[in-house]
DNA sequence: ATACAATTGCAAACAATTTGCAATTGGAAA
DNA sequence: TTTCCAATTGCAAATTGTTTGCAATTGTAT
C-alpha cells in the first residue's frame, strides 16, 4: 500500500497538481487488481462525488504521464489500469476471468524484432494480452 | 489476390451464407493493408450501398469465425483487420504510421507462459502491438 | 419451384467519451 | 501569509461509435 506521501510524489514527478480528485483516483486505482472501464472505476468513487468527466480527464493525463495504461480485452470499452509495474493478462473469453503474468523473455524478443524494423529503431511501450478458455470453463 | 471462388470458400467454411454484402466486404478487407475502423471500411464500400449496420454485423460474424480480428491501436475506436495470416504491428504514436511484423519466437515464449499458468492450460489467440516513435518522427 | 431460416436496411436507441464554459483550486511569487 | 494566474473541476450538452427491433429480402436445402 502506497502512502499519501508516495502518492503525492507520483503526481509531483508527473508535474500534475496535487488535487483531491487526483489523489482519490490514484488511491482507488491502487486498490484495483484488474483493468476496469471508466464507468466501473467511477462507481468506486461514488462517495467522493468525483465527476465522470473528471475521471476521464484524469485517466487521460495519467496515461500521458505513464501512470496508467490502456488494456485491450477485446471488449467494447476501454479498460484502464495503473502502470507502476509492468505486466500482461490472460483472459478467459467465456467467463472473463483474468490472470496476470510477467515475463522477461518477451523484452528480448521485442529487441530482436525492433532491430529488424525498417521504420522504427526503438519501442516505448507494448501491449500483449492472451485469450483462451480457463481450466474451469474448459 | 483472392478469386471469387476462394472468397466463396472462405464463407462456406465458416458456414456463412454467400451474400453480396459479405462478398463485397471480404473483397474490400482483402485490399486493406492495415487495420481500419468500421467507419473507415464503410467509406470504401460507398458505391456498394452497404449499410454501416450490416458492416458491423458482418465484422462481428467474421470475428466469431476467425476471419477477422480486432487490433488495439490505443485509439478510441475498434480497428479491424483480416486474420488470414498471423501478424502484429508497430505503431508510431506521433504520425500513426504502421509497420507489420511476424515473429515465430513469440509463440515459444507464449507456450512457456501458459505452462506456468494456474488457471489456463492453453491459449486461443493473443494480441501484441508495439508503440514507439518512428525514425522519421524521431 | 417452394419454404424457412438467415441476412439485410432503415430508424431509432443506447452507451461511451468529449467539448465548452463558468466557477473553483493549488501552488509559485510577492 | 496573501495575491494571482494557470490548471483543474463540475455541470450540461454534444458527439461519436455501436447496438437493437422489426419488417422486407435473400440464399440455400428440400
């Protein structure tokens, strides 16, 4: 669990004003284990009366500052997640269960790929999600 | 370039009726080099007066039948692409230029990942896109 | 040639996300 | 501290992307 001070630092490093909505949203995101849509995150903010529009704008600025990333789950809305530790997901296309994973080999492969690229010489980010049927559903 | 007969076979294999809109959409998709949104694809269909709704429904059924896949380009709409040959993309976040790539090592890494998984024992599909700044923009 | 389920087009609804603008707020500078 | 200004927020309304309902049409198995 991050302290108030650490949260404040995250904002400061990103050169973002230390406002109540931002702190609350950041605290909330820290409690979420899996990617959620803006609507879902907004429900969690209920008691704090933070406008959905503010949430969208905050997510956008967090995204620009690499605090947050989008995750494509092949659904019809955008899923967001804190991006403090790099990881990926396996998604069950039947029950929507999620499993996180990390993998260091991927980075090596990506480096090889980029060295072969004509138009690019480095990568800033990448997305990788796996889809399948979980053991329970199978 | 695929012939009429091949297109017909693609539909038949997917157990989809061989209708004019589907053939036209499939032909169109075959001519597109990079993922496009439903709106963009629809513009290409102009002369053929195929309804945007039909396109959405067709893309959905093609997707279910693995003829088409969604590609997440971190934009605010869904991008679609024919999925006849497996590949990924590198995206320039500045000028939106795209480069395709294939990589066989990825599959090996994915197999390792799945063998470590608690909840999953195999993967049906995966998405992998890279984001960066292209040489021209850098 | 017929019949029925699958597919289509149109209109309208819906959901997610963005924009405009006036009021409020945080923090740098006095 | 107090002042001041740009950054941020909330509300209302607009926009964009996507889906749904239903009657008319079409493809294919019989």
